[in-house]
């Protein structure tokens, strides 16, 4: 979020994931069409259903908090369908790093981004906006300068103009919250919603929501 907090969608525990793998191995060894195979797959299904229920419950609680504590809610507009497309390719043109991409797709879908956006719109009709994704992670939320070199790593953002430093995701979230339009032309003026001087933090801040029993860190 733009205030620096992270909302964590609950996942299966390490023990539960180990149980899934155990039951899948047992099912693979069981005779085809046997009751044992069906029983092992049923146990796998039960654990995966538990994960889905946790995700849905978290999305309900989080969307309710957002709708209750904010007058305007902005999401980065992401094409989740394209982001989670398979990298397998075709017989003539096989894909690269297919297993790694499959793991990334699974991690993205496990976060429930689409469901959270949908349920927030249901609970806060007319108060949810989608902000174009281009340049939100490359734009400095303090001075508005756009430079790919400012993104030092996946987690670190250091503006090459004003020296503003923060977590890269927090910087992007601040730009989204300020309503960036995705303009590609860089400039030194503050485009994160204010008249911030190059050596100062942006004065644009959202109200602080209260914690309502969901996992925050």
C-alpha cells in the first residue's frame, strides 16, 4: 500500500504443502481406478480447497477494510491473464524457463489480485479506479522523474535526480495512489500529485486505515 504496509494473502503452511506432495506421490503409486488412488486425490483436493477458502476470506476482509477506510481506492491496472500465460510455447517454437514461469504464474494467482479488485468494486461502487501500470515503478514519487536506472533492484528504489530512497513497491504504490497517468515523458516537476521540491518527500499521503483483524506487516 502507499503507506508502506503490505497486505499478506495467507498461503498453505510448509507442512500442508508437504502433505499435498505426499498424497500426490501415494496417488501416483496406487493402481489406476482404485479406491486408494481416489482417496489420496480427495485429500489433495481438500488441502487445495482450504487454501482457496483462506484466500477468499482474506479478500473479503481486506476489500471490506479498503471500502470502509478510504473514500477513493486506486489499483494498478494489471493484465493478470497475460501475466500468467504459459511459457510452454509450441512444438516448433518451445518456450524457455517453462518451469520457472509456471511457478511464477502459480504465485501470482495465489495472491488473489483479481478477486480483491472485484470484491472492492462491489463494496465501494464508484470509488475504485484503475491506474495504468506503465512507469509506476520507474517514476520517483517525490520529484516525478522517470528513469529505469532508479530501480536498483526488485526491492530498492533510489532516484537518480533527487536521491529519494524507499522500497520500490512502496514507491510504485505511492504513484498509483496519486493517480499517475502513465505519461512516458520524464520531467523534474512533481507529478505524484503535488508541488514537492526535489530534495523533499512528497506531501501527498493517504489517511491511515485502522487494522481490522487481517494480516498486516
